[in-house]
C-alpha cells in the first residue's frame, strides 16, 4: 500500500510541493493546505482576505 503525503497547494505559488503543512486556509470555498515556507511568505504580505 502506497502512502501519499499531502503537499502545499498555495494558490499564489502553484509550483510549491512542500510537505511540511503548517495550516489550512479557506480559498474560493475550498480548504487547502499551506506549507510552512509559503505561510511565512503569505503572512508577511499586506493582503486582505
């Protein structure tokens, strides 16, 4: 049986495949995983949700 790891699905950097999931966000009605590296970048931005 193959174990499939969840990977980052950062909507602003769709090339990320990080597996160290930090948290999940709601984006366009879906719950998506965000890795630690991407979350640090997103958190630094002045983006309104």
